[in-house]
């Protein structure tokens, strides 16, 4: 573990230094306000001191292979079992590609420029059925009158915008506080998204915001949220067990908005998903937002959305738009889940790099590679 202390004028500058030196997986261990400079204590300037850490990747030492006394029959059995597992994985991969019908070229010839746009949409990892629905509606018109690529893109933008449910950011109802839970796999950016929303609503809209840290499994997750809470001067409460949620929500009952950060987990970890469900039942949220990184593999998104379905999420947040040039996953996820998009995020800057989603914005991102 490599630990280092940083002193900067503000938290954003400190985070930039940490990311540059320790990498994006660095963990914030402690933060505090200090004063430096001045004369005899006067005219000193406030600074932020942050202690961060990162894992040091060590080259494994060569190990002497122990002598095995197992009889050859056992070794052969193990090899056969490994081969069976590999064959099973290949079958699953083929099954997923076949079922989702991604990357398949058109089954019949299309007039230009429809054939070009078709393949570009396919490269963006959009479902074949969705591409067919959009492209083949133009086929007869293109053959009869001829269409340039610009006209095709304009038509597709309108089609995609129509297919996407109207964007639904956080809806402040009569009930107070508005309680919003964020769920999703590990590493999709839930904590950073919550920090951005907290800053947006507290600084820009004058809402009284409270934060709940329920991700006590990831090292540094609670400290990270507390750091943002200190900077924004808003309360942060920690939930170690689902049973703690009722007590915590009572402490934040005077807030306009409470944002709940849950633990990230694999979609295959049913026990952890059940645990998150227990937490949600105790919180009784107004809304549940599923957070999806657009860098996720296309075939994995369906498994994630299906596995988390029992948590009854209603809205989708798409993160890490700055880390890819392929955005077809967003359309696939919205259609598959029949949910509305809520927010789009790109980058690590708080409170920047977040905006309310819209069908036209998503369409522009998807079609950006086709222009």
C-alpha cells in the first residue's frame, strides 16, 4: 500500500494530483482543512490536506513448482473439467450474441447511403432489431427519391428521440424528504454521481441535501462521500446494516433531498442484491436510479438490468461518456428496461460533468460517429 499526503488550494486540485500520481483507483483515507503561510499566524491561507493511498502492484516472485504425487487419472479429470468449463463459456457467448443479434449485417442489400449508416449503427452496438426498425422504414423512399446521408441522419435522430422515454430527473414530490437510492455494479461511478447531484441541488438550487453512505464494503467509499459532504457542508450518515436505515432517515427528515449510495456488486451475486433490497425496503425511497457505465460490454448490460430487476428501479443514469465513442448501449438499455433516462455524466469534476438526459442528446451521441 502506497500512502501519500497532498496539500492543495481546493479539493478538485487535490483530486487531480492524486489521480495523476496514484492513478484513478486511489482511495482517499482522510481530509481536513489547514492553514499555511502568513506571518505569525496572520494572513494565512486556507488549504485542503488529503491523505490518499493506492495498491502497489508487485511482480510475483518465481515459485518452485511443488512435486505432485497425484496419480495421472486425477490430473486428467481436472483437465477434462477445465475443458468442459471453457466449452460452456464459449456456448454462452455464442448464445448471447445470437439472442441479442448484435453486429449482424443486413440480410438484404440496401441502397446507399443506408448500407453505410446501417453498418455504422451496428458498430455502435445497437440491437439489429432496432436498426432494422429505423433503417428499413427509409428503404422504399431511398430507392424511389434518393436520400443523402444528411437526410438519413436527420430522420434517424427523430426516430431515436421518439423511441426513448421522456427524460425524468429527480422529481420533488409533496413528500419530504425526497429519498433517492442509487444502485448498480461496482465501479460504475455511483458515489461520484451522487456527489455531483448533491452539489447541483445544494449549491445551484438551494435545496437542503443529506447523504447516506451504505457502501461499507469498498475501502474508502464512506470517507470519499464524507469528504464531499464536508466540502459542501451537508450532513453524511453511515448505514452499516439495513436495520440502521430507519434511524438514519429520521435524522435527515428535515432535508429536501436525501441521496443514498449503495454497495456495488456483481449481477451474479444474488446474496448482495438481496441485501440491497432489504436496505431499500427500510429506506422506502421515492425513486430508484440504476447507474450504468457506457463502457460496459453490450452483452453484459442485459444481465445487469435483468439481475437488478427485483429492486424495481425506474430510471437510468449513464456514466463515463468521456471514456468511449460508442453509445448504442444507452438505446439498448432504455428499450430493454422500459425505463426513462435521468442523467448523463462525463468526467470526474464535481459539481460539473453532469446534465439532465434527453432523447435528442442521446441521439446526437449515438449518431455522432455516423456524420
